[in-house]
C-alpha cells in the first residue's frame, strides 16, 4: 500500500521525525515499510541565488567564474551556461544538494584549476522542464536564499507499506496514523465529517432491503439530491495520484479518497438510475448476469451477493459496480452506499469472478463494520465542500451488526511466560489502552479488554500478547539458551539412514542432482510411455513443462545426463534422492522415496585409459559395483539382479534388483535409440531403488567375530562355460558340491573370444578353511575334484587343463 | 673335518659376505662357498662319508646348519648389493592419479544436513512427512482462515483427489503433535510447492526447514530468539546476530520475521544484504493456541515454531546469484560444492 507522508501528517504530528525514523519505528512495531520512494524532484539545499560577479574562466573559452550570493554567504561557482551574467537571479544547488536530473550529489570541485562550491542549474537539471539552453532566469524580485521548494513544491516521500493479512485496519492512512499514535503516544486527529443538510429526508427518497443479513450486516444509504461533477481539488488529485489512482472528477474521486483515507469502500450510484429508488441486497440467481464497470459481462452464481434494484443487478456487492447505474456525464444526484460485507463472501466472489479491486481487497480481509456511517458522512462533507452537493437529511440504514464488542481476558503472568521477560502489569495494560483496547474489568491476575471494532484480527489472549510483544519491542528479548527439557527422541533413523546413503554415494564419486517433483509428460514418455495412466496430473499446473508428477527418477536423470552431455560434460556419475508419485492399483495417490544412480562415459575408468570406447557390459558392471559398495556400506540385505526385459532399457540389458527376496528396483542400459536421439554416444546406465528397502539395515550393530586361527588353502579352477550359463549358476553349483570348509569363491578372470564360439572362459579361486584345524592337501584336492565333477555334470562346463 | 673347522668356516663366510658390496663380489663368494664344482660346502658334504659313524649325525646337523646360514647370508648380501648398486627408473609423480574422485552433495542437501546437525545439538529430532498432504494438515489445523488467500488455486497446487501439494513443511509439525503428547521437539526439512513463477529467487518447487518445540512448561519468545541465535552463529559464523521484526503468520502469535546480521559485511552493508546489514532468514513465533485446539492439545501448552527457506540459505551462504542454478544440475556448477 502506498502511504504519502504528507497525507499521514494530516492525522498525527510527525514533524520532528525523519523519514528513516518513521520507517524504522513502524517496521519494528510490525508494519513493514518495504520501500521509500521520492515522487517528484527534491530541492533540498537548492535555493534562489544572485550572481554578483561573472568573469571568464582563465583556462577555458566557455566557462565563467562567478561569485554567487545565497542571502547569507558568497560562493565561488564555475558555470558554463551562455546566459550566465552578473545580476542574474538563478537557482543554486549548494554543496550536499542532489541534482534531480541524474541524482548526483554536489561536492566541492575544481574545474580546469578553479575551485567551485556549487552548481547553477538549468530547468532540465531541476526536472522542471526540458529547457537546457542555459541556467534558469528567475523572477528578479525573488529574495536570495528562498528555498526552491517554496516556488516549485517539494518532492513527496511515499512509503510502500506491507500490510499483513491480519491487519486490514491498517489498509488506510488513518489506520496507519492510529498505529503511529500508539507508538509515539500522540493524539490522532480525525478529519471533519460535518455538512449542512437540506429539508428532504433520505428516508423519503430511498428504500433499502437486505435479504441476506449474514453477508451484509449493515447497509447505509445517503441521498445527495444535487451534485456537480467538478474537477477535484489539487490536494485530492495529488494524493490519489501518489496512491496510484487516476483522478476523474470530484464525485467519483471522493469515494476513492475516503476509502484510502479510512479504509471503508464506498459506492456512488446515479440516483435516477436506481429503479424505484430502492436498493435490495440479495444473492444472485443462478446464471444471472451483470455488466461490470470494466465492460465485461459476468455470469453469477447464488453464492454471490448483489446490490440490486427491483429491475435487476446494480453492482457486485463489495467488488465492483455495474454499468447501468454508474455516475455518468449528466448525473446530478447520487445515492451513496456505505456498507459492511462478510469477508469470506466477498473473497469467494472476487476469486470466482477473478476480479480484484481496491474494494474487494479490503472487504475480503475485513473492514471495521462500525465504520460505515462515519465514512458516509466524511464523503458527504467532501462532496458538499467540493462538488457543491446538497445532502438529504438522515440516513437509511439496515443494521444487524452485533451490538456487543468482543471481549478478551489477558492473564498477566502468561504474557511474561510467553514473551520470556518481565513486563510490569501497568506497562502491559498501558500498551493495550494506547491501542484503544478498553479496560472492562480488572483483577491483580488478569484484565478483561473490549476490543475496538476495527481490530477484526483480535479474538483471543494470544492476540493481545502479540500486541504487547511488538509494542514493547523485540530487541529487548534476552539471548540466553533455555534450560533444556529432555524430550524423548523420536525415531528418525530412516532420515539419518538417508543422510548416510547420500554421503556414501558422494564418497563413491557420485554428484547429487535435484529435480522438480513435477515435469513435462514428454520427459516421462521418453522413458516409459506405458505408465501414463497411473501418473498424477496436476489440475492447475504453472506450465505444461511442470504439469505431471514424476513417477520415476530415471526420466529426469536421463534428461540431466543429456543436458550435461550437450554442455561439454560427456562423463558423469550422478545421483538423486527424491520422491516419486503415482496412482496405485486401486487409484490411490501414493508417494515413495527412491534413489537413482546413473553413469555416463568413462566414469569407471582410470584417468589414463580413456581412448578405447566404453563397452556396455563394462558400464553395467561399474554401476553394479557402485551399488554393491553402497549396499555393503549400508549393510543392505543380500542384493541380486535378475535379468528381465524392462520398458525404456535395451533388450537383454536390464534387470530387476532384488533385495532380501523382494523386488527393490531396476538397473539397465537406457534404450540406445532414446539415448542416441539425445546424442549421448556412450552407453548410459541408470539404476533406481526404493529407499526404504536399501536402508533397512543401515544402523545394524556389528557383532564382532575373531580373525580365523588357521590358514586357508586356495585352489584355482579354470573352465569354459557354454552360452547362457551365468556366473551365479556356476557359483551355486560349486557351493552345493563343496564342503562346509569352502569359504570363498572369487572370479578373477573372464575371457571371451571368437575361437570359443560364444562360450566363456572363466577362472575362479576357491578358498578352503576350517575354523578348527589346518586342512590337509588330500582332503582339499578331493573336495576340488567333487566340485569339478559337479560343474561338468550339472552345467556341462569344460575344465581347462584336464 | 672337525666341529671347530666348521665354526671357523662359518665365521669367515659370514664376514666376507657382510663385506661384499657389489653383485659381482657376492657372486664370487657364492661360487667360493656353494659352487657345484669347487665350492667349499659341497666339498665338505662329500667328506661326510669319511666321518666315523658315531660322529656322523652330529656332523651332518652342523653341516646343514652351516649351509643354511651361508645361503641366508648370501641372499641378504645379494638383496643389499642389487638395491644399492642398480639404478631404478625414476617415477613421474606428476602423472594423474588413479582413483575415483569424490562427488559433491547438492547445496540444498548440505544446508539441510548442516541445519539438522546444529538443531540436533539442541535436542531436536528430525521428522518427515509426505509431499501430498490433506487440507486439514496444511491449512485447517494451522489456523489458516477459510478465505485466506494462500488457499487459492492461484497459490496452491490442489490435486484431483482433494489433497494438495504441501505449501509449507508445517503439516509435518501437525503430524508430530497428533502422534505424540508434549513435549515435542522436532526439526523437519522437506520439499514444498507454491504456484510461483520461476525467477532468480522463486521456484514452484522449493525446500523449507522448520522447527517446533512444544512443552507443558513455559516456552517463550526469548527462548526462540536464543535458539535461533545459536543456529545463526553455528551456520553463518560466530559473530552473526539475530533480530526479530513483528509479523503475521496464521499459526503463530506473536509472529516475527527473523533477520541475521550479514555474515559478509558484518552489518556494514553490502550487495548480499542490500546495504541494510541484515538478511531476512526465517519466519517464527509462538505457536498459536488455536493450533493446539485444532489438534486436541491442552490450550495452556507453550511452544515456538520457526521456518526458513533452504534455497535462500544456500544462496546466501554460497553467494549463489540465481536460484535456478540449483535446479539446472550442470555438473560443472555442482562440482564446486564438493
């Protein structure tokens, strides 16, 4: 909200406070000054002066050296204007002045070796006109020393005030003045509301009926049988402009002016356009239409409140008037509305119609219900004064407002407990009475206050404590760490495990990325178009690019890999820990935490081995290795990968990750076509896991085992296995055929060759160890033979060297 | 051949081997003592058959011991001479090393981790809740008036099932209070959503971190201020100060906005604090008794709550100029935060 200081000064004495002091005082009382604006040129330190002497500058062909008199002192000023001459009366910007054009400060200077103590100004430099042919030639009768502001007016300081949602009573100049009155302990000066009346009585000239008194507890109508559409007085025009409103004429302007002044929106109808001079406040009929002042025809619904006459709608109550009854060229009589509307009703209507006005802005937050009559009288006072208006006697008012004010009890001990410092009772009470809370009754422990009607935000003790806290000042609060209560710790191990997972992934070389929870359908479709039906689509997205909730972290990982690839980063190891959202089988909206890990380029190679292309198998094993490292660190239960064809991955190169027998995620090579379309030339391998499964054991307590007492014996087996035989199968057979003393099976070489015709050569090192004794060669050899025999029989492998 | 002779031979051999410097000298000694043709020890071995049978076991043992001693000494001399004499090719230590570089944590995560660490010192437990929330948890229980503008479709992402994407992390506090009796002390980081247009300081998807302390004994504004002052010093530096300005939030009363003195210019005024010396960091206040009423707590409980924007803190802490950099996920940018 715009707050011109000069307007504020009309209601409260602030002459002794600087602009910054004013801003600070009210900001720290809870009404934030967000900006301070200077409107119009500022003439501080710019005065009328007389040029007493003018000689040519010794080192210049156009500069003059002058002696200038400002009524008190004579200054030497260097000036380049062609019209500069002795005897001239002209504006002088003294040292410290800010020249309005360009906003630069005048300092003591030296021009071509001659000192200068100010500047003589052109009209353009002072932003008074476009004239820059020379310095201004002022009326020779002006006295040197006269401030320029007394000739051309001063600039206006306008505060940009942030009014929080709970303080609609401050959405006016008087509202803010009231705050200052309390802060400064000074009286509030209210403007005049008196006016002469004519013989006619309002009650004879109009009728008011309210059909919905919940949404309209009070409606007042005054009739002005004669008004003249004169231009508004200068002060009114200027103040409206400073507040961002355009002046039309005094009849239209007064209702805006009074609203800005006191916060009560008013509406003026052309008296002759109100059929039967009867106002009916009622709900709209379904589909009823009104053309509002902004020239838009609007369709209404029965939850909206209308101001009507017997012929139809005149205005959308509290929001905007209708075209039919507006003030027009030939309007010479007016019906003035000042009413109270129920905030949620106006909020509903303004939202539904997408129609926000100064009026709805105030009503939907809450206007003092007891302000209607005062505001109406204030408008009549101004119209009588500036629009030659006559005012009919009396007011037609339909009133169902609660007669009793709100009462709130304040327990003084609670105030000190909540604020955390001792504030004496007298001080507590004093603060509240300065804010116009009225004492109703008092005991040593508590005081009951009547709440002023404009404080629509106050209805409980906490509200009063807040008033005391802010007015007492928050800087006074002591900074001593509280004596801590021991609070039983809730189980946050899942969150700590996630943190461990994040740190481990970083240590493993992965950099964390973070994507929005919503994305473009095309991003998801690029990976798994078949999930479209189970996705959660936002009914009111900000943009189509952010219109659907992600149901997997993989599509954005793919997108970010592509982004980096096209920005010169061809090798990347990235991870994201985030949530995905989807409709489950029953259609219920579900969310789940996941971890996504991706590798692109030479991520797993050593620094000096980045020429030969990355093979897909190699890439998969890097990522698998990273996941195994992660699972190892997190004590994840045994993890296996079961090859399965999965949408979005290359056929034959995807697998379901199984942890403790349950599917926990997927891993695979992103479909080559998809990847190549994004110009990623090396294999791209991505895995995604459910966070909860990965982290189930993260804080497992280790049960220490002793180091083995007896040495192990190792034997190597080299074999050639047929196509389709997996490492896991080989290991299973060896385990099953081996004795309990077979304690380790390590694959240490793998080799494929054309000569092998699709078969694979593998070499395993087997470790045998007993916890009780040193094994004998014979028994190990016998076990080895048994294992070899089983491999040959069960998987038809060829044992090399036999 | 006598035992004495063998002892003498052993002493001489070990002395000679100890003195040998070059591989050639060692090799000459090997031939002298162990050479197959004329070596001293093989010759002695041959003489063993002439020893009287009674002395044979004893003499055989001594000979073996001599042989072992000489062999070991020879090996030691060999090792010593080769490492002393031969030139090894010098290694180029300027070559790039061979180990995977550590990755970087996202600045948003770092701020969350650091903040939860600091509040854990003060006895706060980390809490979490879903992104898709009920209207009750996100608005009603937090005392947000039915016609408060934040409920608008313009500001909130409503979902087709009647729930919404939470606009703040405060519903986690409601969940915590619904789940346990006071005292409750939690710190709850999380992702929030508002229909903001993305620009240098706003995003429709952002993170908040909030704290809540509710007790049956007095918890005051002063306690809140000193708690946040501790956080300010830990997070931004030992000289950072905290300032409260009165404000309004539906779920706290009194409500304050919290400024930290600028950690860069120490209050003198700079680009980051927009010349004011202070940076707005958090919103906070005393939990409104109406919130207690909504969730069924006794109304004479006391509590404070605070909340802050994670991205904003990351930006201030690291001098990040545009919030969008945090969601571009350019590895060149993210790597800096390792």
